C-alpha cells in the first residue's frame, strides 16, 4: 500500500518535473555499442543509469552478500572467463556443488530466458534471487538473511550514500529489492559486440583469417546445423532485444545422456522437465550464446565436455555414447534428441576452420574493460 | 434471483475486517507431530512452515463461514496466514528464530461442524513480485525463485531410520515471471476436518510423509514438487494428489484435528 502511494507521489513529482528534466537534457543510458545494434530490453520498473550500474558493480563483487563472506556474484562469474568460472559445475559458499555450470553473463541482457533450463525466468531481477537465496543447493546462502542485505546497504558508508542517490524516490531505499535492481542493471550493462567476427560484419574483411571465414561458412551450413540453435546476433535461439516483435525461446536435448534407453538424463539434472513435468522436455536445455566460447570451457550444462574439440566430436557423432559407469547410455539414441543433432563427417581442415571461427567470437575488450572489473 | 439490500450488506460485512459486531474471536493452533508423538527441533523436526488460506468453519447445514484473519504485519495479511513451527535451533539448522503456531481472527457466531482451509497462496498473489509483497508474503525463505511462486509448505523431518524433505508449491507453470498464465500442477492442498470443534488444535503429522519413504532409500528423500521427480512419487499422494494429473483426488493425510 505504501509502495503504491509512493509510486503515485513519485508520478506526481515526475510529471511536475518533466519540463525541468527536458531542459536538463538528461542523456539516455549509453550502452557503448554500435548504433546499428538494437539495445537490450529493460524492465520499465528498473531503468538503466550509470550511477545504478556503478552501484551494482560494487554489489556484484561484494563477498558480504554470502552467508560466510566467502562468495560474491563474481566468484562464479569471472570477467577474464567471460563471466564463467572455469569449473565443470559451480561450488556454493558452503561447499555444495551445483549440478550445473555457471553461464556467461556477456550479452545476457539479450537472453529471452535465463539459466540453463527455465521457461519462466525472463528478467535478470528475478534470476538474481536464485543464487542469492537458493537452498538446494546453497549458492550464496542468504536465505532467511534478507535483513542482513538491507543492513549492509544501510550501514556501509559508501552504500548508504550511493543507494539513496540511485533510488531517491524510495522512503526507505535500503532494501533487497534495490540491491537486486542494481545488480541486475550492472549485469545487463555487460554487452559486447567487439569480437573479430563483429569487426568483419562491420566491413573489416581482414578481421577474420581465411580459416575463420571458411569456418563461418561451415557454421552456418545445413551440413553442420550449428546455427539452428546457436543462430542470430547472439548465437543462441533464446534471444530478444528492445525492438523485437516476436519472442524467441528454445530448449534442446543434444543427446548427452540416455540412462535408461527411454531418454533419461541424470536425476539431478533433467532439464526443462524439472519445470514442466512433461516427458518431452527431458534433457532439454537452453543453447547458450557462443560469444567468447573459447574462454568458457568446460562445456555443456554440467561441464561434461572439456574442450571445444570435444564439443565438435560430440556433435559430429550426433550425441554421446557413455559405455560404462553410473551414467552409461547411448545419448545418440535419446528419443527426445533435437532433430538438428544428426552427426556429420568432418575433415581435419574443417575442424580447424570451425575452431578458428569459434575463436573469432572472443571479444578481448569485454574480458578486461574496467567498467566491469572488480572495484574493491 | 432477487437481491434485497439487506443480505447484500451482510455479504459485504463478511468481507470486511471487524465490521460484524456480533463476530466472535477465533483462534487456531497448529502443532507438529509424527504419529501421536510431538516432534520439535530437539531432534525429529528439521523444518515446518506453511501458508494457510481460505480458512472457514463448517456449519451443520453444510454451509461455510469464512474466518477473517486480521492483518498483523508479519504472520497474517491478505487473508493468508503463515505458520512457522521451527525456531532455528537444534535439528532445525537452517530455520529462523521467530515462529508462529496460531492463526487468530473473527468468525460469525453459529454452530460449528468442522473446519476447512487450503495450504497454499492464491494464484494472483503467488506469482507477483516477492520483493514488493506485503506480509506474510514478504518472507523470502518461503519464495521459490526458480519456480516463480511461493513454497506453500516446507517440511522436513526424520524418524531415525529415514529423512524426508518436501517443498510444496505450484509446478508446471506457463508464461513468464510477472505474467504467469496458469500452472498444470497448482498443488494447493484442500483440507477438510469434519471432527474439528472450537478450542481444538490442528496436528501436522509428518509421520505420514516419513512412512511414504522407503527405509534406506537414500540419505534424504527431497521432493521439490517436480511433476516428474521420482522423489515426489510417493509423497504427493499423502497430500491427496494424483501424481500424473496433479489433481487432488483423495483426502490429504498430513493435517488432522488435534487435542
């Protein structure tokens, strides 16, 4: 109720201040991307600002947002690894292993759905609550410690000042909501279109080696089928942007497992079926963006493929045969497998060309740019 | 059907807090048990928190009288009550120190022939932004971020031979966060207790959940309402649910009239 009144009051103040704002010529948020590239969508209730992004950057790197002060968002999202953590699966603050690998945050602002297999999550603001508060497994371990987050904002001298500046309309701005809004704004700001591939698209024909150019042709060919799931400007079919008129969302079973011959994935990692309960969703995961893929090893939702060579072998075979062990099974014959994972023949030169293309998707700037680096 | 102004006024009064001067105080206590033995954080209990909504007393003629749960800024509000029977000590390691074992409100006077309530959060509130929610929906421990709704009930217990843990909430939801269209497995538990009378409590029998778990199966049988999760297959029927359809096809067995 108070929140509603606060919004109403803010609206009144805002309409009174429109002329003043117009006179000031307050610039729109600068994404730092080529003007031909559409901006990412931004929720109406969490607009971008440079000050909010700066606040979120500090929170993103702040280990006090974990149960024992050992872990920040950045612990599993390391800038030099395109905001992944280099592990097969991530480890939480209390030592629990997550069943899945940390996903890259580069261009996650353009993701139409978030995490590896969730058909409901579309806003970073909602997704951020999972690592902060989840219990199975514990990630940052802040469940039941909402008050500690609010207290951190209120009591740390720098946060105390900055939070009030960024959220001036709030009677009490020291809230989990505002912490999450700032972190989401920072994560949303991590956009990158400066790889050699992007330079090539802009007309710099020397940006890609002849091998990478040949690899690009293979990548976008019907023979290799890569682009069906990893297509579009962000190399994933679960992409959107501010001007998008249709929403693209995709989940795919790529034949990694087949425990029982009926398509079963390991019970702690079954994919979209976990959400929907529908059999057809067994083993279906989101195709991650391939931007910066050369620095995000190991691969797949559970980090079970160590190198890009292994990934090419996997798709060349049309899935994975695990001959023995607790996860044994012929993923190539998974009945829920995507029709695009059919396997292909690949010469040594073609393999090298595809790898050269995949490496051309690395944007060295996003891995080092100070805007997204550790401020502590 | 003709509607005179007078009954309309009565209906309106039934919806407003404290408007019926003849309403009588109502109190309902909950207690955790395994079978007939009380359980607590000294060993057998690990977690027990749940939302109660649509609370009503039953009349001998089959009618219902809604209990008005006055908002108190923490445990009750929006017609929803939160019961928290763990105190964060001992075997309830991941719990919270504060707790609430009762619902208080007012109900129109009259003969009582039972009690009914729902374990859950109404659909409209269930999928709203938890960070903007009012009590009792502002408790982040009760929100289930990846399922985009609340944990209606979180229960965990052991009988020394086996351990069970259940997070019950809506699953198989469609749409996107902030615009959920519906859920194929709503998982709201309707409870009807015909033998309940004023002054009686409600016993939450976690033994029913423990008995649904095979001894020595695994360290903890943990069900997160996954419609296809084998860990839930034996547990959802205890709440009356058909595993395949998600429909409540039989009476639940966890809540019963207590002393």
